[in-house]
């Protein structure tokens, strides 16, 4: 499903960004590390709204399903 792909993409992007940001060691590849972090941060920023929308759709669907059971 598309919403599951969006959530998985967000998780991968968040993990990659965290590893990139944590991997900065002073004086060793700081320029390359900074560029990599910015690049992964942009990717994370792009996937975040999609993941949020997917979670909203999932929550709305679960709520409707629960309401149908009680009605």
C-alpha cells in the first residue's frame, strides 16, 4: 500500500539523517559530512509530510472501522 511505503520511506530517511548527523567528527571530513547531512535532511523534509498524511489516513480508517462495529 502507498501509505505503508510512505511511512517506511520516512523511517529510512530519519534513520539515515540521524546516522549522518551523529557521524560528524571534528576535523575529519567535516565538509563532506555537512553536505551529506544537508542532503539527507532535505530528503527527510520531503518524506515527512507524506508520512504524516499516511498516518492520518490510517487513523481515520481505523476510527471509521471501530465506529462501524458499534453502530
